[in-house]
């Protein structure tokens, strides 16, 4: 397959995933979390944040489900085999950065690079972010990073600008910085701030798969360097060992000399189209298989008469009737404990009760139900 077609295929896949996740997160915040996955449930990093809690208490932290861990497991497999291919071929937040990068290139007619003495130290910042977020997530048994996460802010955009600024002020600022930064610098967030990318980078160091360059056929045109989204100087290395490499295949696809650049796994070359197909097959094949076996779950199980929950587990998407059923409390008692007028329909979701009772808060409701 011609290189331009493979490039187009990559962009189509990235765009499709971004559109799907965007629609899911929009429906989650506008319709409810009962039927549509949250941005947290669809992000593998949520599983890493929940790993400590799962290991020692056997439970997921709020907003994380079995499907999140399956996504994490699949991306971990990809990192071990195909390095940071999740970042380069699947990650929707990476796609957003590339889209704004293309817009920036049209506006400014060029891409910018920070001086090495600034760029190199800044790349270690994402490892600091990884350590800090994991430490506090494990310590607090919650999604500690959420208020500061630009991806979370993006996922809640459906609530409206005022809402995300109020709920995720720092995350919103970082989202804006990421967008502006991406218009100037390739994969701005990926290079400097992404904790998930830092984790995959560490894992990828043990991967037997690497991009290699044949010095005998290389004409030093520099196209590989120019097309690398993380600014690796591909033309200066025989083997790309950098943890920064996204294995997006862009350098290989931009090379005018056939077989000069190759992705090799245990020394055997694999064509870019094959890499893309295998990566996508592992990722979506894994999701498909676990869905068929009812293991994959990114939304909560329906509330039934057999459901038993603690007040701490009550969520905003649950209706007043759901609360009564899950806590085994008489419906009238629920209205009384929550100070909700009985004129409010029992099908009303807790997060929507404030439309009837302006000062109603789900957090306060949990305390009232104890």
C-alpha cells in the first residue's frame, strides 16, 4: 500500500476514535452515566490510578470499571510489543494535538521547536506528573488528577463552558495551554506533561520492537526528522531507542528510500500498514472479546432489587427511586432524608434534583443517607 494511503488510514482511525470518545463523553454528561461511559472510564490511566486501591481493597475507585482495566491491560501489551503505539495510533488526546498542530502549521507556515537546553529538561516533567498523580491517587483512593486534567475538562465540555471552568478550573487552563501549545509545538502535552505517556515510555524501554535506520541507503534528506511528532532526530541514529518514540510510523512513511527505515521486532521488519493493523486488532479485538464474554464494563450495572449499595456509592446519575432500591430504604424515607419535596418525580436523577431544589448537592445527599 502506498505511503500516503497508509498515512490517511492512520488519520481516519485516529479521527474515528476521537469522534467516538467525544460522543460518548458528551452523552455521559448530558444524558447520564447509567448508559454512557465517562471520560474517566474510557481512559487507561484511570486503571493505573485505581491499581493500588484494587490491589489492597479489591474495589475500583469511583468512575473506574473493569473495562478501564481491560483498556489498560491492552495498552500495556501494546507498549511491550509495539512501544508507545497507543499514543501514536489510538490516543484521542494525541489526535486533538495533531489536529491543532496542523491548524498551527497553516497559520504560521512552520512548526517551532524549543531550544534543546529547555526542551530536554521539560521532557522529564511528565515523569514528575506521573509520580505525583499516582502517589496522591493511591493515597486518596480517588481520581486525584481529575480537577487538573485537561482531558477530563475536554470530556465535560458538553456541560458548557461556565460549568467546566467552575468544576475544572486548572484542567480548563491546561486544556487551553495544550491547544495553544500544540499549534506551535508538535504533541505539546505528550512531550511535556502526559503521565500515561511517561508510563508507556518506561515500559517501551524493554520492548524488543524498535525503528531502525540503514545508514547505507539513507540520503540524509531530513524528512523523517521533520515528520516526527515528538521531534526525534531519526536521521542521527541507527536504532531509535528513545522512550519518546510514539511508533506512529510517520518517519517510516515519510522516507523516500525504500526499507531505509523499518520497524523491527526481534530483528524482523514489519511494514507500517501491518503494524497499524496489528495494533488496532489487538486493541479492538481485546475489547470485542471481553465484551462478548461480559467482562468489559465501562458503565455501572443497572439498579435492581438485588442491588445493595452503601451511601458512599450513590452517584448523581441514579434516580431517587434507584437510591431507595439500592439502599433498601422506603421511598418516602429517602425524600425525607434528602429534604426533597414529594412533588419531585421519583425518576428524577440526583444530579437533576437541583432543578427543583437549588441548594441540593449529591455529596451532601450521601452524608444525609448515612
